């Protein structure tokens, strides 16, 4: 079966079939045959060309976080059309809601409403646990709304700005 | 040993703390057959230290100033539970003289030094004045705030540039200014004064010589109430980020027997100056010429105490409890043996890709390492949500080896076994530090991590294969295949249905 993934913002096509624990996969012409066993919830042990590899998969709001060999990948399994659209918009389609990662205080607003922003451009700075953290736009677009002002107290999950 | 005083040992100890240090104290109590009482805030319902204690008392909302810092609530829990002593851990009320005094007033033993020692060592200037009487040198500078610019100029000239201007009421890295030459002094004085006035309501500042390429080395001391004092080696705490320790070692790779005994003697003089008993730590700055300067005394158990325990074989928490119960120290200085080397990594819930911002949240998967030479002092478990309200330290990983390099290899091996998912952690940073030539050669100063982070390029080092295998695993997980998960088919919904439902949720 064919699957479309967004891995760290980039689309990836994956053909995968299995029988028992035997998995066969193909990614851009690269073929993989491996043995895969779920050894713990969310932990897969892979035997790939006699290499022993452990992969941990956890689900979060954005999709999956996948760790192996000390590296982390952010992966979403999506339908192909969504993948194309998102790839064109730096991983996010439609309006992106910038949310507060934790309770804190807005110490600086770096852009004005309706400003054009580039991918990774800072939108505002919040302070929490005595540390300042610049929140960036994950996509190129226009700041449609700034929901907070400088010195505002925010709670985790509050929408701070919308980039479209 | 002092078996004769056994009868006065505590029956029940309340731990006025949370997280890994509360767990650490509970473990010591359990080994000694002493009952344990945990206090906890609303955010810590179900926390590990609460699960492990014999008795538990909820003491209020999540913010520590409404729970862990409220003396009356802690004393009320101690009275209700009939605890005969309180261990304060570190942080929170551990260096609060008023708390120590309030415990005494209630007839409860505070496991730590006297309120007077806490108060004396808690004031930077008073502490320096007190140790100076015993001939212990602090960083050259003024003991009193400078009264005029002219005085500042003459003091700066006498200690020699570069200097640091420090706000008397300062702390946490605020109200500090580096001055490299006399030309900069005037404007620096003006700026520091106004900053100090704004931040602390007091524009008093004092002057200190700036120590170049400093190392931060501290001496563990133990004193009983019968006049016996020992120092239990030193700890190297130079690897810091934002004035916070990240990696600690025992012994310090730059301290030899000669320097150790000089620092130990100085530490014992500080103990005398403070009239100190129980466990404490004397912090020094050491320059490349091996001159050391008294920085401050921490009048409590240190976060990094396990490295000392691994190398000396002492159990510092048990010794704290025994000394507090009136027992004599069970060993003399010459009986202390240091063996091998230990390293500690402080595992924080923080995001290395986002300026090490705290990353609280639910731990979805936790597999701590084990095996030869490894000790882990953790305060969390798989399924626990690390609260946003407290310090993001989740665990301390300690490795012991016959040599420093063996301890490093064991730590590297342990870190490679360590698996934390669901939250971000600084695990990967430790691998970078431990593999770094400056660290391995012990050739570092307090600026090491800042330089390392600056030199680090953002490009990740993953291979295409790792990325492909990650993609394969995510599809396997997404499909929830019965053959792979081991679930019975009737418990498993169609992958299509699950996928459709998830997408539906995402669009809400």
C-alpha cells in the first residue's frame, strides 16, 4: 500500500507491505526488507540486514514523534493532496495558530498585524520560568491577527497570533 | 560509631520537598527504618515522591509560594503526622533561616545547620567578612558597597582590571556587569546602579576582580554537634549554562592532593567561621594558576551530592539525619578514602532545539539505563506529566568508573540506553559534551557550553537510512497492525477508520 508522509516538513512517498512480522518497503527507489516486532507499546525492534535497531514512536497533536539512534523525526501520515499543499506552504496549510507553549508573559511583539513574515521569522517573545523564548512563524505568510499585546499574561495553549 | 545514641533516632521524617530529592531522602529513611511523610501540591498528586512515601499531606495549589514555600502549611503537616524531624532537601525552604527557627519553635528537628549559620552564610557580604577573619580569601574586591565613583576607581585600580560590578541585593545573574578597563568604569557604574535600583530597589554595588578562565570547584564538608568536622573531597562544577550546573564530577580532574588539602583546610575554616554543623558545601572559584577564592557556602545538601557518594562510599543523606539526631560523625578525616571517579548529568525536560526552553508535558515512554557503575536518581515515571510549575530537573544520571575516562565511557553508554519520549530533554547535549576534546582533556572553564553551542551548526547529522526507517516505523504504528502490536484482531479497528477519525479530529 502506498502512504504519503510529511517528515520534518518534507513530503515522502512510501510503499509498504507486510506478511507477519516481515515488512517490505520502498522509498524513492530504495528498497527495504526487514523484520519488525513491537517489543513495547510504541517501540519497534527492527532487524534490517542483520542490524538491530530500535525505534520509538509516540503520538502527539501534530502526528508522531519517531526516535532512533538518538535522532528525532516529526512525522505525519497524510493523504497525498494534503502533502502537496503543505509542502508548498512550509509544512502548514491554511491558517496557522501560534499558541503559547506554556503559561507566561508576552514581553515583546515583533511584528505588526497584516505584516508579511518569512518561515522562522520571530513573531513574539514570551517569558516563562524566568526564561525568554522567541516564538517563530513556521510558514511564510501574513499575520492575520495578533491576539495579545505586550505585557499580557497567557496560559498554555492560548492562541497568540494567526499566520495565513 | 555512636550506638549509644541510637535511642534518639527519629521515628518519622517529613520531607519538605518534591521530585528526585524527595525520593532520595525517602530512600535514605527507608534504609534506616524511619517513617516518611511527603507533602505535595495539587500539581504533584500522583508524583513519584508522593507514591513512595508512607504518609502524604496535600498542602495547596501548584505555585510553590502557595504550597512548598508556606512554612505554616509544612509545619501543620509535620504536627499532624507527628514527624519528629524535617528534611528540607535543596531549594524551596532549605536555606531559609526563619523556617529552621520555626521548626525549632515547634520542637521539630530541622535536618541542617542552625538558623544562625544559614543567615550568616546567606548574606554574601557577611559571609565574606566572616571567613576573612579566619584567613580565607574571597575574590578580591570590596566587602562593603562602594560609596562614590572615586572610591570605585581606586578599588578597581587596586584589584586590577578586568573587574565585575555586582549589585548587593542581586542574584540570578541580574545586576552584574563586566568592566574591562578604567575608561568603561564611569558608564558601567551608572548603568549598574540604575539597573540595581530598578530590579532590587537598592543601588548599592560592590566590586570584584574578574577571574579569567575560572573553574567552579566546591568542597563537601560534614560536621557534627560534638566538634568533629571532615571534608569529603571536592566536586568539579565548571560545566554550566546560564549559571546553572549541568555536569558535575568527583574528584575534580585538576585538583591534586596538594590543592585538595589546601582547599579542604580553607573549607574547614569556613565551617568554623559559620559555626556550622550538618552537611554543607563551600564553593570556590579556581583560576588557571590554581589560586582559589571563596565564593559562598551552601548550607544544605547539594543537587550533585551523588558524585561524592559514589567516590567516597558515604551516604550523605543518612549522615545528615544522624548528625541531626545528635550522633557523632562515624569517621575521621584520615579514614576517608576516595576511589575512582564519578560524573553526573542533570537530565532536564527542556528543548535543545529551542534555546533549552523548559519542555514540560507527559512522559510517554521512559527507559532509564542500568548496568555496571550506573546510578539514577529520578523523580519521574512513564505516564507522569512533568508540571510546568517547578524546576524542569527530572533526573540525575551518575556514572562511576575506576578512572575518569572509564566513568565517561560508562556515561556515554548509559546515555545511549536512555530513552525518554513525549517530552524534550537535554540527553543529546550530554553526548556532545562527553565526546568533546576539551571535556575529555578536562581543559574547560565556565564558558565551555556557550562556546560549544555557538560552534554547533544547525544541520542535523541523520542519515537517509535512519530517516527511511523512521518513516517505516511511523506507518507501522499508524496502521496498528495486529501482527506487529500483538493485539487480537477484534480489538483493532481498521487502519482506514482510525486514520479517517484522526484526520477528522485534526480538522476541528
